[in-house]
């Protein structure tokens, strides 16, 4: 979970700035690229998962298109360092996202969040874009924490109940 926490913390620093910059600098070319990626994401969500290996292909497609969208946001900033840094974190991003995207409803919510980010960028509204990205990153953080709590051993989560012979201690 430490890697997920560190990644999300860094993404907050990086992507909140990138999305605002993309809202200021993006062009019709960028918007078209993002719409095409969102269409890919929609197609991936509609994949038939009832054939052998289809579930694995589905998750791989979702992961690829998710990273592709974030790279498109970075590209819309026209900042080569931003593009390079996002490329550098794409592998850890895929690894952390791999498990959360298996949670029911997460890929669909991700698509809705990406559309909100796109619309704010398209409106050239940096504050709205930053807000949409913040909500997206908060959802990613929440999902990672849900997975972490499911991974904890059951006995570690159980707190022994006080027996009738035990008195609660006064607080200081």
C-alpha cells in the first residue's frame, strides 16, 4: 500500500497542475485525441467477457486506455517534461490500477470521471479541470484503501470485546 499511497500523493502534485495547464493550452487537436481515447474506453467497457481469456483482455484494455487518457492530458500541456514524467509513472500507475479496476463499478466510474476532466479541459476552465481531477484522484485513493482493508488479515481487524468483568478506563 505504501507504493499506492506514494503514487497517489505524487499524482496529486503532478496531475492537478497538468490538468489546469491542459485547460489553458489545449487545442482542437488535443480535444479530438481525448475524445477518441474516451471512445476507446467506452468500447473496452463493452467488451464481451464471457469467452476464454476475455476477462484478462478486458482489464488490460481498460488499463491501457486509462493511462493513454492521462498521457493525452499531459500532451495537451505542451510541456515535454510533463510528458516525460507521466511516462515515467505510467508503469507503477498500471500496477496500482490493475487491482482497483477489478472492483465492481470502478472502470465505469473512471470513464465518467475522465469525461468530466475532458469537458473541463475543453471549456478551457483550469479550476473546473483541477476539481474534476481531484475527484478522480480521491476516488483512486479511496479504492486503493478499500483494497488494502480487504487484504488485511481478519484477526488483525477484530478488536476484542470488553467482558462484563472489565471496566472501561477513565480518559485523562
